[in-house]
DNA sequence: TATTGTTATACTCTATAACTATA
DNA sequence: TATAGTTATAGAGTATAACAATA
């Protein structure tokens, strides 16, 4: 098993055998690649994630999103405002203080482009993961996430 | 394959089948768990990572670290200053403008505690990953990271 | 001039506390 | 009073540009 340090052979990398370390490193690289794909669409990864969720859950509320995506409601505010400013998101009063969110026609269009970008991104990821391993990897990540949340 | 949404069954999560999404989510959870383990030691994940690397590469320079850990030299400055302020890191002039970094006696002590924390963390991760899959997962993450860097 | 290190800055993500509005 | 949403703020991670110091 080769160490991933290439340019300075005299250096040792004690982090290299650690799963947690490679999880962080890989996530940074993979997320940056997704950001590059989204850049022409004018939105970042967080906004795109929100848009995808919204497209599948028209009329949901901000707290629905917070629960599903495990995001702090406070952190969703700037994302929602950005999407509203772009004219892709529509707000309607719901019960109580709730506001229901849905996509405008422009929103549906952007949603389609974002979906396509995510699909391209996932298929690029798929090139590094044997197809028959994909579900196993997915299950493993979910398991790891659950366990890390309750240590 | 069950969706990881539990509380609101009427909601759909279109992100759930995506590897990239679970990579991000899991990394956040796993890194937060490591931060909790390090908190009693008074350092964060970045500082601890630097300390581990330093312990294995006494006398290396800041640019060595930047290359090995793929960190921007500018971002290492506050970490190095923090460790120097704690009295765990020693700076000596090197060739050119370079400064060689090494651990003090206190640094070696902290290094031992940090190593132990990382080991506990990795073994907790190991509980979610079958032992016979560990190397495969590691290889997969490295591959994914490499491919994401050159899309 | 090339390398190394530093400063300043900015953007993103995450988190918490404190506040407002509505049933 | 409980729920939903907002504001302000703080900290960590990442990135770039501009600058200083040294061989």
C-alpha cells in the first residue's frame, strides 16, 4: 500500500493510514469538484442542495428542510434569500408562522440544470467506485454517520 | 434500502442516494466527534493534525507541511503560532528563509495524548466498518480523492 | 530571481443565543 | 406557551493576492 506523499520521499505521513483523515481530504476534493460544476449556474453547493430538496418537496417549510438536511434553520436563511432573489423560489404563508416554499417556473428550469450537474458529478464519482460496490459504500457512509452522531 | 429520513415520512430526500452528499454529511459528523475527543487537550482538529505530522517529521519546514497536507502555507500560520504559544513547538532558522519546526518536551507529551485520541477515534470508526473492509475503504477514498483532483 | 514565510482578506459551513411572530 | 422564522455573531476551513526576507 503506497503512501500518497509523492514529492518528498524523506517525509512520513502518519495521517495516511487514518480513515477519518482521508474522509476529510476526499470530501474537500469531491465537494470542490461539484462546486466547479455548479459555478456556471451561479449557485454554490449549499444552494444547489436546497434547490434539489425543494424540487422534490414543493410546499415544504423551512423547518422541514432543517430537519431533513440536518441544517440549522438560521443557516438556511441566506440560502433561501439568495434563491428568492434569483427568482427561483416562491414563498407562501403557511399555518402559524410557517412559510411554505416552492419553485417558480424559472426554479424548475434551474432545478433541471442542477439535477443534471449532480448526475454528472455522481457519475464521475462512480468512475472511482466499482458499480457493484456502490450500494455497499453508501450503506457504510450512512452507518458511519449514524454512529458518529451517537458516540 | 431505507431512506435515512425518519421524522417526516411524507418528505422525500433526493439527496439520499448520492455518494457525494453522504460523504459530506458523514465527514461533518465524524470530524465533530474527533473535535470532541480533542477538546480536553485544548486543541482543534487542524492543530492536532499538524502536531501529529510534526511528531513524525521533526525539523521539517512549513512548506514541507503545506505540500504533504495539501494546506495553503498561509493557513498554517495561525496553527503554528498557536502551538508555539502553547510551548509545544520550537522554531529554528533553516536554510534560506525557511524555519525548521520541531516538538519541545511538552510537545512530545501532547503528541502522545493526541495520538491516543486519534487512535480511539479510528477505533470508533472501525466499529462501523468491518475490519476486512478497512483497507478497501481506505484505498477507495484515496482513489476518489485523486480522481476528484483531476476531473 | 526563486523560494519561503507572513499578512490581510474573503467566502463557506457550522453553531448558538437572542429576538420576533403566530397559533 | 410552543412552534416557526430571523438576526447577529462566532469559530473553523479553505482560498487568493500582496508583501517581506533570504539565498
